C-alpha cells in the first residue's frame, strides 16, 4: 500500500502548466524512445519494457519468456501511431484546461465520480489506460511460439494491472476522500486489515466470520458412513417417501473442501438431488498433513476413489451406481473408472462430469506455469526426486496462484477496498469456500502436473499407471 500527500493536496489546477508525469514506465518520452529502439532493431525485450520491474514470484517466467523475442516493424508502427494519436488528443484536451472532464473512463476501476470531478485524477487514469492498452498490444504482437507469446502476455498483463493508479492511495481519489471524510479511520482500518491478511498469508475476499460449516453452509443432513486415511464418505438423509434404487456418488475436487456441492440450501446440488429422490453419497477429502506428504496419485485412485465406489455399492446393495465428478474430482474418478475397466469391472451406470479436464491439450492460462523446468523444480522440492524428502503443497499457495489468474477481480479489487478504503469484505459463501484451502501431497501434485498438464497422458488409457 502506497501513501503520499501529493495527489490529495489540491484539486485546483494551474492552467499555465500542463499536468506532468514523473518519469517511469508510463512516461511518454521513455515509452516512445524504447519503442523507437525496438523498431530500429526488431528486438523488443532485449532492451526491456520501459520501467518494467521484476514481478515477484514470476522471475523465472519473465526471464525465459522475454529473451530475444521480436515484433514485426509494421505492427509496431501501427501500435505507435494509435498510441500517439490517443496520447496527443488526450494531452491537447488536458492542456486546453478541461478542469472537470465530462467523459467517463471506460473501465470500472475508474467509474466513480471522484475520477471525473478532478482533472488531475481523470487524466492520470486516462493516460494509464492508453499506456496499458499499448503495452498489451505490444505483448500480443510478439513473434514467438504460442507458449512464449502466452507467457509474455500474462507477465505484461500482471504488471499493467498492478500499476493501475486505483491501487495506490496517492493516486486514488476515492480512497483519499474516504480518508478525509473518516478522519483517518479508513486508513487505520485498512492497515489493520492488511496486517490480519499478512498473518493469514492471503487477501481476504469475504467476511469469513459470517459463515460456519454445518451452521449456514453444508447444512444438508447426513452422516459419515465410512472413513479411512484419505477421505470420509457421507450419506445424506432421504427426504422423499421413495428413493431410486441406484445411488449417486459425488466426487468433489481434493484441492478444495467438499461443500462446493452443498453450499446453502438454495444453491446446494446435494439438497436438490436428495429432493429428487436420489440417495446421495459424497466424498469428503482429508486435508493432508505431514503424515500424508508421500502419498501419490496412484494412492488416491486405489485407496480413495476406487474405495469410495466399492463402499457405495456395498452399502446400497447395487452392482452399479451413478457417479458425478467435479473439477479435479472428475479427473480422479474418471481415472479410477478407467483402472476398474482395465480390471474388467464396470461399476458406474452413468458418469457425469462438471468442469473436468480429461484431455489437457488446452489448459488455458494455467499453461504459462507448466514446462519441463518448472515440473522438475516441483519434483525436486515437493515430489521426493533426487533423494529429497517429500513435502506438501500448501493450499494457500495454490489459492493465491488461482487468484492471480484474475488479478483485477480477485486481488487488486480487494487491495483497494480492504486496505486503501478500510472496508470489510461482504459475505459471499462461494468466496468463503474458495478461501478454505487444502494442502496436496507433493508426489500426488507432481504426478498430476507432469502426466496431465505437461505430457497429457491421461487420455491414453495404457498410460494410467494405477493398478
């Protein structure tokens, strides 16, 4: 959180001098000089993006992604022309004395009245948007293989989003107004929120005190009917006079808690299925501790997914059951059914998959984190390779990574609201669940990373090692 007096000192403008920018990544002269050099030799990132810092946590990503890439001269010229056209128009408008711009900024981060009521803040945001667009266009114009292009776009977008004037007290008029109106209370509350989050190791996205498992989330009545070292199996109480003979087994992701499928009654899949006459069973994964650090993907298939299928069949007395897998839970249960099929067993009458990957050819933005070097690093630090001890992947690390896939919505939005403005996040059951992170055994995670995301072997039945 940055603080300062300059931006809030006065809203009165000296029309004899245009609004000035400090030198840095969004200084037009610096940007234009850098782009001219890039155009002259065709190599953009050898000189480096102007003023671009190393993004914490993405050092290796930036280093490998930014080496020696190029931009076609005609594309670079087009980007420069658009930039200069918009920059000149905005500068002219500012120099002509538009003290109270009426135009809205086409970005929800700057939609408040405070960004319009002061020309200084309005134009600062407008210049930021022009530069941000140009930087993202440059990243999109890079001539490189698809993975390198994706990594560069990701790194640039992370930096651009982090540099928004909305993210700093010195350049956010809404936060400054609240600071003045509250007599400093908003800053005190914001610092307290920040210190609390530092203790948690994550940014708070909701008021976690508003929810409690078993009180107002995960309230569908049921009981634990089986457990082992990997999971508990829940069976939910029927609410209809008659139930279908064939039960339904739900397998949620083991990277989150089970109750994504049983949040509140009005949004609970479990509650809905019980009301339709299904006897519902649910896998509730154990949150791994140090005693589970050596467990593998094969262990989870054999002793968790397959065992849950067997126990559901035994309790219900049915040879076949209906199965629903969600997210990584769907990948796990699909693998288990493939292993059972190889053994000549077909216990599932139906399989429903929600947001599940089986073919990992296109994994979206997550692909930026996956290459041979990264997987080997994880294997050496978590997976027990090269004689190193196995370790857990902490749930908070995974949750923070997922948040930065959508930084404006899941990171900077809360930095501004919680820290700069001192607000308490609003209660939201889905974000409460999202923040209730679980650990993963290192070998499990490393196998999953290599054989699905990196090598995409899961779709080839003969490559399934379990069994």
